[in-house]
C-alpha cells in the first residue's frame, strides 16, 4: 500500500491526532533509513545493530510513555502503538521485539515500582538508549505457572543471595540490567516472589547460552544462571513478596503490543501476497482474479480488520484507564491466532516461491509463530476470559 494511502486510511481512526501523525512520519523515516536496509544482514548475523537502538533513544522513541522528568516524552499509549505499527513494516520483528521488551516490559517495571534512586540510576539511561533492559521470570519448570519458579533469593545481612536459572529471556544476552524475579518465601506461592534490579556484570550472573530460535532471529533470547549472586537490599524492586502482583500489573499493555505486532505482521504478509497474486499469471490470468484466491484474500482482509478493531477498542479502554483485562486477553489470543492463519494462507497462495528463503513471506510466517506463546499462551488467555465471565 502506498505511503499516502496508508496515511489516508489511518485518518479514519480519530484517536490519532496531528501529533501522532507527525510521530508516525518521523518513525517511518527512521525505519526506512536505519532499519529496513539492514534487515537481511541482521537476520543473517542473528543480531541487530545497537547503533539503531541508540538512535531510537536519541530521537526520543524509547521513552514515549516515560515522564519528561526522566527524559521521556510523556505521551499516551497511542504513540506506542504508532511506533510499533511502523517498526513492524520494516520486516524485522526481531528488532521490534528487542525494543518492545526494553521500553514496554523492562522500563515500566522501573517506572512503576522503583525508588527515586533506582530511577535515576537505570531509567534515565534506558530512555536515552544508553543501556538495554530485560525481564527474567520464566524458568525451565515454570512458564505459565509463575508460582512454580525455583529461583531463590535468601536474605543475608544487608544483601540477598540469588540462585537459580531463567530461560527464554528476550534481550538476555545483551542486556545491561535485568529485572529478576525470585522466591523470597518458598512456602508462599504467588505471595513469595520478589523482583530485583540486577546489573549483568554482577558476580554470579551468567549468560549460559543464546537460544537458537525458529524466528525473530535478529533478537537475542537467552538462558541465564545465577550462582550465589549477591545483591544489596537496595536492589529490591518494589516491595518484598509483591513481585507477582508487580509482574501482573504490566500484562495489559504488554499483551496489547503483542496483538499490535501480530496484526501488523499479518498486514505486511497480506500485502506481499496480494502483490504477488496480481503479478502471478496461471491459466491465462492473474491468480488474484481466480475466484477461490480472491475469496481467500477477502476473508484474510476481513479477519485482519476484525483483529485490528478489537485491539484498538481495547487500547482505547486502557488509554482511558478502564479495566480491560478480559478484552486484552481477547485481543491477544484472537490477533495472534488470526495472524498465524493469515501468514500460513499467504504462503500457500504464493506456492513454492513462498517457501523459498529469498521471499520475505517465510520470515513473517516464522516470526509470527511465537506470538501465540509469548506474554501468556492462547490457552491461558482463554482461561482468563472464562474466569472473568464467571465460568
């Protein structure tokens, strides 16, 4: 879709103001110059260039929702959606993931729960792109069941000694600091978890390995080990034994952005497939004019629009401070499942060419697959919905 047509379409959504339009244009220019030309190289090297990340900090993109007193822009949630919608158009979901975890998972943990001293130490640099953050919760034996985590933090004088390991940690191999969740009361289940702000050069902190993923190749996902890792009590983030509640408090915006990334990735996949279908001639006419294919494209476009509208409606509720836990679970599971279906159908439409590495549709298909897993699986989202319905 031409750029001017995109902007025209975006005008049908009244929540996007002139400021959002200006931001969108700035991000689009950044993406076209600093990201898109390097996507293939980053994917092949399995690492994005940190210079692009730092440039985002210089341009103010990493602190869109951070108050101005900490170097941020003090903007609304729609600004973050604008950022993610433009980043996904680069075709580099790995870079999008790294940025998203940093600015909408790691940074909010500090913004909402840190002391003023911790904010000055970590938040200001994170907003400028001078440091990269991560969140370490998931363990080999504790995925959706957070209370089953085995990592412990034992009080010892003025310190805590942390032992355990984490897995599937986005930004884990390159992070400068990590928010680590560990059990401070092994008998209290969800009520015995505490978060800690840990510098990755702390003795006892080890990046065991960088995990080899199917998609999101340009972002790093790591397994971490903590061996007698001693941190001061001043490293406690928020309240002792309130870590689970703190983690849960950020699930709404996190899951919303996963939905945004899903419909954005699916939109790009559909654009590629439609362009191919218009050019590919079989049986004397473009395959886009063959009824079965035309109907399939219409179905994909409709499901894509439905997922986008559901996500926007939920984002509007969140931006206005309304309770939208049920709605965000709906948006998350529906958008990610639909995106995977669309990516599959787009590859099918492109036939053998779609399966070739030279065609970027295969990357969209691989990158979208994880979206039904991260941030709470589809099954977990459905469970949340049914419980909130009183079932």
